[in-house]
C-alpha cells in the first residue's frame, strides 16, 4: 500500500500521441502540478491497476486525474478533467 502523504513521483509518462488531457483543456504541466499540491487519491473502480487523484494546479484549478503507478514511483497519466 502506498503512503500517499509521503509519496514523491520520480518521473511522469504520458502518451502524447493520444492526448486525452487536451480533450479536457488540461495541459500535461497542470496534471503534473497536481501531484505536488494537497491531493486525495483513491483506487479506480473500473480498472484495478489505476488510481484517481483530485488535486490543484498552481493556479488553483481543481482537477481529477486517472493514472497508473509504475515501478520506482513512475506515474503514467492517462486522462483528467475539471471537478
């Protein structure tokens, strides 16, 4: 089990060929910012290997992200939208 209060990502992955964030008017940079703010994480109900994160960008935008946690604390961002 991951201790999300002490979690620090080492790197981020994103499939820029299938840019799901852009469809929701979110930049990759905004998505990354959410991992360094005050955030909440819970398991994704549809996919057992994915998580939901609700966090804030530096500009104060509240965003929900879907991501996978890969070995060595590498985060693969899948999609996101405003909440």
